[in-house]
C-alpha cells in the first residue's frame, strides 16, 4: 500500500530499525547513567567532573560522531553499532544529571529510616532510593527518548537504514510525500516511546496512585 507516493511496508521496516537504534541506546544509557549519577551524588567532589564531563558529550555533532566512530571501533560505516554507541553517549549525557538529581531528591529522613531498619547501602539504593527517584528519572528518560528518535534520523546521511532515509529520498527527488510520512512516523514513534515510559513508571510507582486515590 502506498500513501503520498511512499510504500508503507517500507516505512514499517524503517520504523522497526529506527525503534531499535533509538531504544537500545536508551536502555544502555540508563544502565550506565545509574552508577554514574549515584557516584556523583555520593562523592560530592566527583559531582562537577562527572556531570560536566558527561554533559559535554551532547555538544559533539551527531554527524561527526557517526563518521568518526567506525575508525575508533573498527566497524564499517554502515554498521548500526556506530549509531547505537553514539546514541548511548548522548543518552548518558542527558540522564546522568537527571539520575543524580532524582536520587538527591530522596529525603534524608527516608534514607535514615531505611538504615535504621538494617538496610545496607546497596539494598537501600535498590529498595528505597531508586524507586523513589523513578518519577524524576522517568522525566529525563522521556526527554532522552524523544531526542534519540530525532537524532537517529541524522544517520541517514551516511546511509544507515531507518526513517531518516525517507527525508533524504524526498529531498533527492524533490518529493514532499516521503518527508511528510517520515515526520509523522518519527512523531508517532516518539509518542509510543513516551507512552511506554509512562506505563512503566506507573507500574513502578504504585504508591503514587494510592496517594492520589
């Protein structure tokens, strides 16, 4: 089926690849940002270099990073791994401060109560601090998800298969159809990511529903 001169089956294939290239780095970036944010919060002297250092990653132009990474990683220019590594770095840049701020928002009396109940640092982190920081981390994750969906499309300039190819195709043929379809598909994908994050956040914070009730 074609809409605006664009094969929707091809769009669906691009969307799946786009979701992979944006979603995997989101998970990897979160997993890396959690210990970084925790260390930055617990060792105050490390907070400036960790937060500023990770934040500077976001200033690297995405196209330049996509081109440079094959030489660093020893991969081919069209290898999706280049995009995954680049987007993971950008996700870390966005999430590290958010994780530190989220963990820092946990009231001291809650930590003290958990310690008094016999919780060690690691158990307290996973059972008390991290769950209470979920809403703040979730807000940062939603921003990172939208950013990833947007930035992945730049990889089309080096030929990586995803929704961004609709933009380059439309531009090369002076056809608005593929560009419009590509924009709509990216917006829809970003919305799906956002709804998924909201659903997971809701599942992980049942006490918030109880308070509102």
